[in-house]
C-alpha cells in the first residue's frame, strides 16, 4: 500500500502546483498541456481527486498513530 500512497502524494503535489499556478498567474498547466475538453485533462483531474481522497486516509492514519 505504501506505493499507492506515494503515487497519490505525487498526484496531490501536481494538483497543488497547478492550483498555485492558477492562483498566482491565472495559468492552468493541465489544460495547457492537454487541452480544455480533452479526455486526458479529465483523467488527470480525476486522478488528482482520487489522490486527495487517499491522502485523507493518510491524515487520519497519522492522527490515530499518536
């Protein structure tokens, strides 16, 4: 499961960087790379969302261990 968590963390970081670019520079890297209506764009957003849900589990796992 550790590999899945690391992959989820990578996608979460990608999402955070993209949101930072949108907030600071009004530049969406994902749509710039894959297009606004592309299936790849939807896949990337879906993977980032799933990764966020996985990371919620990591947060609660960390809280329970203390």
